[in-house]
């Protein structure tokens, strides 16, 4: 008969429940403030991988997490962020040096059907708002062109100055009306209760955008290169310098080599981003800094990339690390700091083909 052992502990305003069922460990977290639920289940093989070999099996990890939740050892800490990442840290001393070892466990959010429906409804409303703004801009441009034509005719005919003033006043009133109409819509869009990453798109104004087919409201790019070469495109949004930033990319079509990186904004004019950036090599799971392997893959059974796979990047500016995942499973992470600079995510292909989407 299967033995079940379950215990629950508080953690920073959340309730963490550990359940051990023979050779499986279930971790559940409930946010006591907003009611969000997160959960994931692991077997012995998964325990070794997600813990970076700190724990050897379910029993060891259950005991280690329980000790951390009880605060039995000051060298061990446990934290949980709003994106479902449970971070385990252990500090140890080697001679006179103090070392740190950590790993992140990705828990999946449990969402009710009503929540999913509300999110879809909100997204539809935002789309309608943006469509109205686009239509308004087109109408305004038409009216401005007509007014400018009238101004030109008035100047050429040298008619009364008062009539010219009337035209300028009409232009001023129209511009104010445009501002009054557009600004509330933009404010409503910015204040919508969506995660920061929901507004992410690829940068269509970048010079490199011309080698891509960009669709899906700038969330999907397709590499149009038919000869060998590096195809890289940055995102439109700078990574926040505090808190946690997360973005997921779905593989639509494969290229021989693909990478997911972060680039300092002062390197955006570089011909090849990967030479001066930190990036995750999708094929072998390694993390490279300036195109040199800084950390090899931690997963012994990392699957080859397939169409439909989701590659995730989580940037925790407060803790100071960046991690990468495949289908929600954290594969590799590395310490990272801003160093006084601003960074943007980017995606790269080599040598030809490839298609991805922000989700």
C-alpha cells in the first residue's frame, strides 16, 4: 500500500505543502494574499536534475526542503517569487572562502476556468482599444492633410492674416482633441492587470528587422535568410532593473542553431550580438558569455529541441541570476548583474530558416 506523508509550512505570506508518496514528491504553494496556487510533482530522476545534484532522491529533497522551511540551519534559505520559482540556497565555507550553491524549481500555476476566460476577455478588450486608436490615427492624418493643403493655398493667395490664424487655431484644437482621445486609451492599456511581459514584442524598428517576416502583432518572427549568416533580433522592451522578469518563446520552425540571450543596449549597433552578450544555446543547453561557454548544461538527459517546445528565460535582478528552461523545466542558470547598464532580450538563428513566437 502506498505510503503518504504530508506537511505544511508558512513561507513569506504563502503556505507550502510537501507531500511524499513513495518515490514521488509533490510541492504545492498557495499565496495567502491573492489566492494563487502553484504545484509540481517530481520523481527520483527529476530530483537529481532540478536540484543540481544537491539531493539524490525524493526522501533527501523532502527532508532538505522541510529543514529549510523550519529554519533549522542559518546556512540554508528558501524563497518563492510571483512567477512560480522556488529558490533553494545553501552557503558553505571552503577554507577562508564563503561559497553559495542554489537551484530553482519551476512550479506550474493552477488557474480556474473563470480566470482564463477573464484573461482572454481582457486581451480582446485591449485589442479593440488598439484597433480604435489605429482607426483614429488614420482619420486624424486625413484631416491634418486637408488642413495643411488649405494652409498652403491660403499662404499662396496671401489672404487675410485672420483667416490664417483661424486655420492654426483649428489645428491646435484638433491636436488637443487627438491627445484627449488617445491618452486615456494608452493609460487604460498600461494600467491593465496583465503581467509586464504580456506587452513584449520584437523590435520592428531595428535595422535587423528587415531580414525577418514579422507577424502576430510583432510577437512572431520568421528568418528569411536563404544563405548562411547570423539572424538576430532584439525585443522591444528593456529588462527591469529590479524584481523578476520572465518571457517564454515557442519554437514554430527549427533552425540548425538557435539561441536566447540578453544584450546591453549600447551593443545594439553590433553586427553580431552573440559575440558580446550572455545567451543560452538551445541545442546543447549551455550558457555562453561573449560566445565562450561559461556553464555547461546541468541536465544529463536534455532533449533535442522540437517544434512546439517552449524556451523560457527568467531574470531575477534582486537575487542576481538568470535561468533558462525547456517546457517549464529549469535546465541552466548563471549569476548576472546589470553593472550600471540596460539590457534587452534577443533571439538568434543560424544559418538559415527558423520561426519563433513570444507567448
